[in-house]
C-alpha cells in the first residue's frame, strides 16, 4: 500500500494535503500512484474536523504504527523530519516528499522531493495540479483555500508569500467563496477552540519535536483568540509540563500561546529552563514565573524555531 501522510500532530494543512495530493494522483496517471491512500498520523483536531465537515469531507483514517507492513511505502506531506514522522515508518519506505519546511533528513537513496518556501503545502499541490492541468472540484478547492488561510493565519504570518495569495485567488475562481475574510475568521475561531481539553492536551495541541545536536526539544504552539484565559491557568500548565518533560524524556520544552488576532505570543516555560528562553529571545519580558511575553511574533517555523535552534546547536 502507498500511503500519503502528514506529520504526527496533523493540522488542517497537513490533513488537506493528503487529500488534495491523492486527488491529483487519481487524476494524473503519470504519477503512477492511482491507489494511494490518504491517512492521518493521529486524530484530526477540532479545526480540521470543522472545516472538513463544512465542505462535505470525511477526515482520513488514522494509520496506527502497528498496521504498517514492511512492504508499505509512504509519501510524506507537510513534513520531512524524523522526529515529526509517525513511528514505524523507516527511511527506506519513503518514496516522495512534498513539503514547505527546511530539509532535515538523510536518505540512503534518491527520491522525488518537492520543497518550496511558501506558506502552505497546499500551495505546492495547487502548483502541481496546474502543471498537469488538473482542477479540483468546488469543495476540494474550498478545502485547499482553507488550508492555505489556516497555515498563513489569514495571510498574517510572516511565512505568507505573494504566491500563496495568488493561488488562493486562482482556487477561488473554482470555489467561488464570496467572503474570504469571513471564512478566515471561521477558521481561526475553530483553530482557537480549546473547550474540553486537559492541561496535557493543551500542551500537546500542536507540538513538534526537534533534535538539535543531542538535545530533544518540544515546541508546542497554541493559536487562540483568548490568550488571557490560558495564561490564568499557567501554574497548572507548568506543573503538567514537568510531567511531560519526564514522560517524553525531553531536554527542554516550551509552549507558545499565540493570539491570532492581536498578533502576540507569550511563552510558558518551566522555571528552571527560563535561562534558555531568555537566550533565544532576549527581547522577552517576564510577566511572572514561567511566563514571558515574546512580542509580535506568530510563526513557529520562521520566528520561533530558528531562535531556539541557535541556543542548542
């Protein structure tokens, strides 16, 4: 079986990428992947479920590591790092990668890799569709637009490019969404929904694990419209962070709470690890023990991870 799969904690762009790439494969025989199956590495989050349902889609099934067979092959979308990959997938099983993040892997043989520094993996997939003169239907075009708007935070993220904006306009010639601002607001409201989540679920809502030298670093980002409510519970979150650090055997971890409307990020950190945060973000202002204001930053990929990586390399 050929699986198309996103990163371990799938967001909307990751989930839609699997679906839109499968559509392209099914329509363009030259790819020779007519029976590829779109799957998720774990359960879809609330935002993904909401937007999939809005446009009449069912979220892809979750592939468990126990069900991976030795002869299965994988096309990775929206990630390439081993630490963000579903456990059980070996390097030799990866046959293609479609991504918009920096490369961090070492494979034993050459494979097809497409990477552009655009704001969304779905921007890449639309570019591929255009090359093969493939057009998605109205609902899939709407889903792809939603993924681009989500990953670029409604074009507010510094990862946004002119290409992303152009491609949304082109896709909307198919989707005919009357008000993209209203859709963006709906997406961001769904993204910020944290109702019913435990402290541990909040701390792992959208996390990625990085390996910088010998350091295993977890960086979680919660994008919300109600930053202050989360910060009121910072003491509870910090206690849970200590448990998470031991459980996952981390060198360091941080949870960044990003206000998607005010364009501001605050970091929650274990008190004994504050010194590393200060080194990474010298502009950070301490609010109270374990809580720092990082200022007007939004992008984990472009504004958070590179600063942290410099400290641990």
